[in-house]
C-alpha cells in the first residue's frame, strides 16, 4: 500500500490530506472520508486510517483530510454547518491527485454525515451516511453532563431509561437511595415528551428529497445519535425521503457510535464495500 501525505487549498487556507493507494494503482472508484466533529483525519482511535488501509488493500484509493481549523489544516474551524467549501475542495483535490478515477463515493459519520447530506449535490456518485447528527449545533456549546443529557432526543432518552428499568440492579439502587429521584422524574418527563423534528433534520430531509444518487443511511441501533435520527426519520419531514428508491436505511445491533466493536466494524466494511461494488 502506498500512503501519500499532501496539501490542498480551501478558500486560500492550506489544508492537509492523506491519500491511500494499493501499490500506487488507482481504480476507477474512490472513497472520500469526511471527518465528524473536531476529529482529525485519522479518526477516533485510528478508525478512519484503518478503513483507508482496508480499502486501499483492495485497490480502492481513499482520501482523508482535515477541514479548515482542524488538525494540520490552517484557517478557522467553522464546524460542520460551514464545511460546504471544504467538502467541495477535498473532492476536487481527490480527483486531481488520483489517476483515472471516475467515481467518488463519500462516507461520513455523525455530523460529517449531516454535512454530506446537506452539501453533496453534484459532487459524488453515492453518499454513505452513518449515524447522522440531527440535533441543532447550538446544543453542542453546552458543557458537562447537562450537555450530554440535553442533546439526546426523546427516543434516545426512552431507550436509556428502558435499559435501566430492565436491569434488576436499578431496583436495588432505587431502594438504597443511589438513584436521585428528582433526576429520575425529570428524565421520565423528557422520555414521555413528544419530540419535535429539529430544523436541522428538516434541512437534511429537504436536501435528500430530490437527490438522484444512491444514499445509504447506516445506523448503530443502540447509539444515542442514531436513535435520535431514527425518531426524526419516522416524522413527516422524511415522508418523501423514505419513499425514494435511491435512499436505503439499514442498521446493526451495536451501541458503538464509531462502529468500533468487531461485529459492527465488519458490518460497516461490508456496507461500504457494497457501495464501492467490490
């Protein structure tokens, strides 16, 4: 495998990327990986680097990059809502640095999936969206446990409390005072509340409504972000999207947001391989 570190321009800022090829040979289909959150291009625990190595060994070139203001890249970090130009520049750089490539499949997890959903138009031949983030970006500016709790959709909160209710240990904790009754009551109230589709979810639904390319949404069934997306998926905002022949949704039994456990990792690689047609 040949791994090349390179630079490309995004709006005047010098940005870093990594291109993985198998023995320098380029197939006609490439995989572009978009990082989520403030994650650098190696991914959580090297997960994106491992994906790149896996597919490069199967003669699929893989391009990863740090968006502006992240990792080795210059510029201001504009978050995923401001990453439209980053995605477009990365796709262009991928084509420029890869011989003979004619198709690009783009993959993103969490808010990278949301960014791809919003900004994919006319750039890719298919997009793979893992655990798309549908919570308003403003929520992520909070800190601590309150931020984690408030960022969960009611579907995720219900799943969390149902898991606790099924655990016999929770009854013992309740009787011995280890569970805060006030927090329990607040959590139950949130779980019982009707969840409204967020403006971000509606934007994603609108962006996907008229897409002409294949879109594969992949969810880790017990991941909180995936549970929140799944709740939005069944809302009226996604009615047209759910009926589209170009859009498919599948899931794996896992709580890992990054598909880190062995079963989820194998499943994810299989889904990406199918999209790449290898």
